[in-house]
C-alpha cells in the first residue's frame, strides 16, 4: 500500500499491486482446467455442473488467487547456511500440484454455493439466475454433489494423506457452519463468539486449510504450515466480515445477488452485533423479527 501511495501515477506499479493480475495467466489456465474437470456424462448433469464455470460467471476467484500467491511466497525459501546454491528452486511439478489445490478449493466453493442457494431459496448468484432457479433444486443439489466428487478424485491424485484430510475436513466444516446458522438459538444469535465460530466454519476454514495444504506440498515445517493456516484463517474471517457489511451497503448489481438478504432471513451478522454494543435498544428491534420490512428499515437506522 505504501508503495502504491508513492507511485500513484505509475500504472505499472498499480498493475503490479493488483493481486489478481499477478497470477492472471495461471487464473486463465485454472479456468480452462476447471471446465475440463467438471464434464459429466449425462447431458442434464453436465449443463448443471458447468453452469458456474462458464466464461463471465466465474466469480471473483478470490480463493485461487490467494492460494497461487501463497504458493509464490512459500516456494521461494531463504537459503540456509551452508548454502550450496541448489535445491531451493521450486519445481514445475510442485507448482502444478499447488494449482491442483486451487482447483479443488474452487470446486468445493462452487459446490457449497449451489447447495447454499437451494437452502436459502436464492434466485440470483454471480449476477445471473441461480442454478436452482434455472434447473430446479434437485439438479442443483446433484450438481453440487458431482463437483464434490470430482474434487475428491483430484485430491486423491495428490497422494498426500495429510492434505486429503485437511480438505475433506473443510467439507465437514462447511456443513457445520451452515447448520450452526440454521439452528441458532435466541441466545447464540447475539453472541459474537458464536458468530466468529460459525464464520470460521462457513468461510475461513476453506481458505485457511487450503493455504496450509499449499505449505505442506512445498515441504515446509509444521510451524510454517501453521502460519499459513493462521494467515488464511484471518483473511477468511476478514473476507466474511466485509461480505456481511456489503450485504447492508451494496446494491443487487454490485453484489450479484439481492442485498439485505441476511437480515431478511433473520441472520444476525457482525454489523448488527457491533451496532448492538453501541445501541443496546437495537436488541428490542431485532427481537421483533424482520418479517415486517418496516422493522428492517428501523434496524438500518442504527447502522
Ligand atoms: C456441499 C460443500 C458443501 C457444503 C454444504 C451450503 C453449505 C453446506 C455451506 C455454505 C457455505 C457458504 C456458501 C458460505 C459463504 C461463503 C462466501 C463468503 C461465499 C461468497 O464467496 P465469494 O464472494 O463468491 O468469493 P464468488 O461468487 O466471487 O466466488
């Protein structure tokens, strides 16, 4: 950021600071690889599974970008004395295996989006009609299952049991986070700890565990792998906090889905929890529920 401030007039520097442009070539390779990895035998399933891998509806590719940058950072190791000048260069094979983690992560992510839209009865995703809206709930669920299966096969091909366990556990975490959200009791609803735990499972676990997988594949120590995990965890939590703020401040066009969807579903996120700390009277408004749109407007006044 500091470099950006000093060189604001230089488009070259700005471009170098854009994390997505740093891995642009690999992201287009990933897009092609993903398209070939999600081809299904039965035509209906094939069109459902490829729905969010088509050009223009690929999403931000936040997770693959973080992972490819993490790989870049971790594959270059500081020489340890006595340095013999060889042995530290990252191999193409290593990079390919890390690209595979980025692909698996994106497939798990899209599978979770497909299931999430069914559970929420959402009609928009990534600026277009959700898959459940276009092909129905049943095919959307099956397409998500299919993507998870393809992700498992790709994971197995890495032949690294620790990495398999990490990413298989992420699927459990996604399901756990979603269940926590669905079954929140009135007491848990106002607990910041509960919100953070749910957010770790729902969003941060995928990013943190895949960052750790990148470090393990590069042959780093458990200590470095844990640091990569912590980095991914904090980034994932921050990502969700911003996503929650955007739900209040964004428009349907900027979000690619309806705004105010959390509060309308009665889901209490960080902006409300923080506002409640400052304005305890907000609790009575939240307790009334948000079936009545007027109550949504009253709650928004506090934010
Ligand atoms: C089948 C794996 C699986 C899970 C089932 C439904 C469910 C359990 C989990 C839902 C998890 C979920 C959707 C969490 C929200 C994570 C999140 C912030 C999504 C939005 O990510 P972006 O903004 O989306 O990166 P794009 O579209 O840009 O990829």
